[in-house]
C-alpha cells in the first residue's frame, strides 16, 4: 500500500464517523407511523369530564326575572300587612301604614316593573284577566301572612317585624333589588325557577305552611286608596 493510500484511509474513517455523529436523530428512528400515533394518543392528557347541566324544571315555572318579581311583590305585600296590622296596636306602631305608602311611592317605577313582569307571565300561562291574577296573588299572599300572625300573636309578630318598615323607608332602589334577589337565603315562591331545582327555591318554613281558618287582611281597594296616590295594595299603572 502506498503512502498516499495509508494517509487516505484514516481520513476516510474520520469523515464517516463525523457524518454518523451529525446525522439527524429521525434518521435512526425506525418506529412505524402506527406505533407513533398510538404512543402520542397514550401520552396525551385526558380531557376533564364535562359538568352536567342542571335539569330544567318540568311543569309551570318562573324565569329568573319573573321569580324575582314575585319575591318583590311578596316583600311589598309583607310591608303592607305589617303596616295595616301593627298600627292597630297604637303606641310606637302608629303611622306604620303611612311609612308603607311612602315606600310604595318612592319605589313606584320599580314596583310597576315587577308587577308588569308577573302580568306578562300570567298572560302567557293563566286563563282570564292577567291583572286580576296579580290581584289574586297579592290577596293570597296577604292572607297567608295573616295566618302566620294569628299563629304567633299580633304582639309578637309586630315586635319582630315592625322594624322592617323603618328599614324599608331608608332603602334606595338598589337596596330593594338586593333585598328581593338575595340567593343566600331560601326563598318561598308560588312556582320554582325554571333553571333551578324546585326543592331549593320553593322550600317553606313551618310558619309559611300553617293551615286553618284565614283571618283575612283587609286589602284597601283602589277606590279607598285613590287619595293616597294608589299606594295601598300596589303601585298604580
């Protein structure tokens, strides 16, 4: 072997070794595409399980706005019952009904909006005059509350609830909305909300479910309250 060939042989070996080192990694990867796909699928993180949507209520129910409207009418009616009932005791309770009328006039536009929401609900779901259906609801609520008063006695009830009118008199519209839309408490309603389970939204306390003779609360008629600016049983439209 000539000297030139002896020198060329080591150089060739070094060049081949360098080429092997610098070759791309995928050149030596002989994994089949099927195996790659399987490995990638196995390594991929699992998707989080979807949270099931709450089941919708079947049967008659309120939209969220209608539900809040009924809560507002309940609150307004309760103030009326407190005013009418407790002022009859005299003393510190005198003038409570006047406070109720002031509250009604101060929040007249908001109360009318809530009434209109329920009237629209009755127009879609009830037979007959929807305005009369609203009047029936108010009468029913007032009589329901009077049952509770009869069960605990007027003196005890007024001692526990008369302050509500003093607090209500200081409320802004935003305060009233916050009061009647408070989901932190269980709220009694005639119908459940369509988007929430009925047991959560319609559970009532024992006091709310008292049965027996109804000591009717006299709800002033529109004629009797015309001079008071329509502020007795509801806000006049």
